[in-house]
């Protein structure tokens, strides 16, 4: 064999080299060593490594051997504290540092004496040999059941030898899992179940098989056998004439029905609008809708799957209603009063045909209306009163009534003189609800001839501008009587300030003139009105009344002046 002259390589380190299959330096080979019968173990380089003519860091560098090259180790020895291996690579023999070599394990075929059944966990390629570099024979779908006859491990990757659609080859074992054997159980006693959701009836115990039907939620089924496939339990049932498998996870045990015929009928009231059904199930025909608050008689009850139902009659139809929409009916207490009760309404209140807010409204009775209660009743803890209003008789809620206070009427033996303290309405009768005859101004003098107290409100009967009626006593005060004194000896006085001369002894009357401060006047008479003293005098030819508080008695000195 002839040898080529090799180009010289620039050293990168004492042992390893640059990337490449090999970089050469000039070196002749010993042909005898190429024929040496060395150990035949296969190794792989784990990095780019310097290939030397002799062991040791001073050995002549021949080239750099690329990582991953397959070599044969002939012998080993230690030089410069480093383990060196004498190797053969292709037709070259030389030395490399041994720690850059690893054993290259050849594929080991293991024939399984008992065949292993597996299932693919994803779509996986079937290859001609145990390598991803080899020809792909087919793609096996996810979930396919296979039989492994032998396995091999190549570069720590495990492969399985299988057959698929008449083709034999290798698949990566990482895409396989152990196949769970199917457990089939035929039940000695049939099991009754209910579906907990809409569930598919399938041809066989697998979600991959044909769907025969969809069974609705709440359907009652009979299970005759079960099977477990890959840890998933299935039940064999019949539905609408079709037989097949359903997933057991959508089934629950059917609760037996408890039926009770009541020894004493139970009276109830609906708490909401509720459906009357043909049988004790929400899936059955609806016969009617019974309104909220309807009184019903329960003759029997039934419990199905922990749901209680009641058998009742409504508008000539008999059927079942859910017991959760019923409550015990409170018995009505009717009381006919031995002594009629007089009341007043405290707000506008509806007069109804019967003692219920659901019945016909006959009229609306105004707030403050006086009514006579002849009987009362209590329905579901609500008290009602039977009354008559405008010729109509019916029931009103007692919560809108209060006891009527008896009227106290007094005709005065001596008429009472009063004065209004504000503008006040004169009414036809002693009530704010009656006709207003007039508005009497504040400060008006009135004569009260009789009084009346109604519901603790006192009223006074008076006359004003020819009209007679009632005013609220709270707007009146006692009138102070006027005392008129005609002086036997005329009194001489002086004004202490500018003061008005008025037509009558009241600040409300016309001003005739204003008399200046210090004016001397002669008083002929005095009067006292509501504790205010007035003096009658003359000034500049005009006669009238002046407030006495603005006058002072004139002394002899001042009088003579």
C-alpha cells in the first residue's frame, strides 16, 4: 500500500484538535503494524482528538481525528501521566489519549420467548432497521395494537421488531406502551343505572368505534355485562332496540322508588309556578302549570333518585308536582266579632273579594276612612278584616288599619272668644278631608260655640263672613278682652317718639297721621286690647287711637308751657 505525504497541522492543544475528519502532517507508517492482530473491540472518539505517531505529548502529530469516528483499540499504555491507546482508523495506526474514546456497543438482538403485546401512543414510523436513518416502510397510527417478537438497543435507543399490514420492521420503543388486557364480566344480577349526561352508545368498548345512538341524560338503563379496556370500564346496554357499549363513567346507580299513600291527606300551598306532570319525572308530559300560592291536597308521595314528588289534583287534572315547590298550608282562623270594631285606614288600601292579595280588587279605600269591622280572619299568618265601603263588602289587610278614636262633642255653655294664630281653613266638617269653605286670616277674632275631638284632634265650630264651619283648634288662641275706660278727667300727655294715630286700637288698622315726638295731647278715654293699652286723642283735627307706650304724663310745668 502506498502512502501520501501529509500536510502539516497547526497544533491547537497538546491532545485535541480542530473539527474535520482528519488533518494531516507528514508521516510514514509501519506497514507491519497494519497487519497486527489487535483486540477487535470497537470504540468511538468523543471529541476531536490528536492522532500521534507515538504515545506521549511529544509524539509526532499526524492529524486530528474528528469526533464520532469509529476506531479499533490495539493496545494501551501510560506516558506523561496520561493513558494512551494505540488505535487503528481506516488504514492508519497511531496513538490518541484514551479518555477521548468510548466503547461503541454493537446492536444486541433479544428474542422474546413470550410475545409482548403493546399499543402505540402516537403515530410511529415502521423502519427497515433499528435506526431513524433507514427506509420508512409505513406509518403506524396512534392506538394500534402490535405484537413485539424481539427488541434491540442501538446507542442507548431501544427498538421493537413488529409486523403491521404485512410489513415487518422496527419501531422506536418510546412510542409503545403495554397493552391492557380486556376484562369482560357477565353480571349474575342485572344492574339498573341512570345516565348522568348525554352518552354515546357504541358498537364496541372503544371511543374509536361506530356510534349507534346518543342516550339522553337521566335515561334508565339495564347493564348485563361490563368490560375494562385500558383501565376504562364499559357497560353493555340496550337502548331503543339497539345494543352496544357505553362508558361507565357516565352512569350512576339507579335509586329505588319509595311510594307512600298518606293516611291523612296533606294540605299544601305552592311557593312558585309549578308544572303538573303525568308521572313523577321532569321528562314526562306537562298537564298544566299551577300558579304560585295555589292551595292543593296531597294524597300520596313518591321519592325517585332522592327527588320527592306529590300527587295532587288541579282543575280536574291529576298528576305529580315536585315537592320542593310546596309548603305546609297554614289553616285559616275566622273570627266573627261580638262587638263591631270601628277603625280608620292608615293609607290607601285595597278592598278585595277574599282574604288574599291574589283575589279581585273591589275598590281602593282612601287613607283616613272610617270603617266598621264585623269579622276577621288570619291566612298564612296575615290578618284580614271584613268591612263595607260604598255599598261593597270585602276584605282589607288589617296592617293598614288602626283603632278609631271616639269623637268627643261639646256644646259650650258660654261662647269662647278666640283669635287665629295663622291663616286657617274653615271646613264643612271636622276633618281635613272635607270641603274648604274659606281661609280665615291670621289674627281674626272668632267666637267658638262648640268643639269636637276626633282621633285626638280638637276642632272648633265658628262663623266667618256669614259661613259656619270647623277650624282646627291648634290654630286658635284665647282672645284677650278689651277694657274701655272713659276718663272723668281728661289726661294731658306728651309723645315720647313719633307715633301713629290709628283708626282703631290695633296696629292692623289705618294710619290717620303720624304725630311728632314731644307733641302735647289730651286723652279722653283708654282701652286695653290683648294686654296692649291704647289712648284716644285728637291731632290736627283728626281723632283716633295711639299706643299708650309712646306717651308720658305731662307735668304742670310742661302743661303750662
